């Protein structure tokens, strides 16, 4: 799964990833902007803009015109907004490559933002917010971000602030797009089956008129924490959803490979330590997993679980004890090998499709600016030692990095504060 990266004269980057056995082509257009790039008075505009790009262009005046063109080639398409990037993608048979490029560039560069559609879409986004508010499992990770980063844009809700969303007007979209959807902040990823020379020509021609304004810089983040922190959102629920985690580091840090192994030991798969402890041994919840979020210049490792509200203290203590074990003891050879095999196996499963592979390279380009093939990452994973994992544990498991977010009917906050320490 080798790749080719080319930067055109205007600064736009093209990453191509051929798959010999593929019967599809995925094209993804990514803007290096998201919630982290927004002013407080703009919170939610990146996500709102993503929605509005499907509401019409001069060439395709309505949302139905766009949908009809994509449906007419049997494509699968979608878009997404994150803190550091926003993406638009479509996947179809290789014979439709030119059509996919045409539609994606049209919505990316030429959306007209009809005023009537803006007002209707405000209702859609406000209901999306309500959906998350009514889903404690989905709300808890957002609360964790607020706890980590406070009022900094890195801790903002991607969906935005309700009052901001209500006030957004057409000129706001035009201004934000002109600043952020520029050549040097745009990456096009083509993966699957395609002709390299044809794709290069198509992309260069289609983006010939993109703005060459300066690329906005990724906002820096200053992290300050001196002791464990806790944040609770009270909801009348039978189950409490919690996220317990620690601050880590940015995507370019070499320790991330060992961190990924540590993460998987804790909560990757049904044989992981936390799954075995919380679900199989203690029987306290249905789901538990461990994840990492890695951005350009900051990151976190966190455990998520939904547990009976009467056993929250017990669960928090059990998770912290698993953190401490990684500080005290080196991982045994058999568990380490099993974990590496799990990571490598799931990575390749996730990269079987052309869209999975496209997202794999897009994330690397945005957060690291450096691309590695799956084989290169696999090689690094295989080299991780038990000592490497223990060293990473020593780096991250400290009280001044520890944070706990909870959503539910929490009655024992003082007791939780007392046990929230490593």
C-alpha cells in the first residue's frame, strides 16, 4: 500500500494510494480546519459549513441536484468535521472518477449557501445537539474535552454553541471558507483503482481556481494542570457514563507507538485487561474500552465505560488500579505478543477498503505532516518492548494529568474526588 504525494504549484497536496485488487475509487477532499480553528464567536461554523456545502452550487443549484448526481453513479458519500480537519468524500466504481472529482470540487469551492437553506439547517443542527444531549454515552467524551482544555477551542464542542448557530448568516460562511478552504490548507486523497496521470491532471485542473491565500496556522495550546480534575453533568439516569483519562502528547511524538500498545493492553478487544476486569469479573457494565485522541500538538488516553450508578466509585478505583499495575509491572511476553497481533490485525482489517485507506493517510497528513505506510507502522509496533510500555506509563500516569468526566445521576462526587489519584 505504497503512496505518492505531490504538491502542486499553488500549494495543494495530492496523495494517491493505489490498491491493485480494488474495484472502487475513493476521493477525499480535506480542509485543515475545524473547531480548533474557530473563534468563540464562531463556535460550530466549521460543522455548519460542512452541512451547507451540500445545499447547492451554481452548477447544481439544490441539494437534490447534488444527491442525484452522486446517486446516479451508485456512489457512497459523506462528510465529517473534527477539531483539526473537515473532509468530504465519495466512493464509486473507477469509471466514475472524473464525476466524483467534479462533484466534490464543486461543493468544496462553489457552494452558494442559499439563505433559505441556512435557516432550515439551523433547525437540523440544533436537533443534532439535542440528540447528543439526550445520549449520555456520546456526551461524556465532549465533557472530557471540556475538562481537559476548558475554554480553549481544543475543548469546544464541534457541533457548536446554540446561540452562535442561531446568529450565523450567509456572509459568515463566505468569510470562513475564503480564509480556510485555501490551496495550502487543502489535501486531496485518492485511493483504490485509478490511473495516476489522469488523476493528477483532473485534480490540478479542478482546483486551478482555488484561493492561494495564506494557510491559517494550527492554534497552539497551553496545557496547565496541577492536580486531578473532575467534571460532572447531572442527568437522571440509571447508568453513569464516565471517561477517565490522562493528557499525553502530539501526533509527532515517537512514544505514540508504545502508547498505542499500552492503550490496547488496557482496553482493546474482549481480552483486554479492563474488559476482563470490569465486565467479566466485576459485571459492572456492558461496554468498556480505551482510546487515544492524538492531535497535532496535544493528545489524551482515556477509558470509557457505562456502569450502574451505585458502583461508579468501585469502577473508578478499578481503572486506576490497572493504571498502577502498568507502572509497577512489565507486561509479560505472551500478553505483549497477543496485543501486537491484535493491533496489526485490526489495522489491516480497517484498511481493506479504499475509503478506510484514504482516511488513514488523511489523518497522518493533517496531524503529523509525515506519511507512513501500514508496513512501516507494523514494523514499529513489532519493535515495542515491555520496557517501552512501562516508560510510557511512567510518563503519563501522574496526578497532574488525571481527569474524570461523568454524565449521569452522580451522588458521590466528594468520594470520587478522594479516590481520584494515582
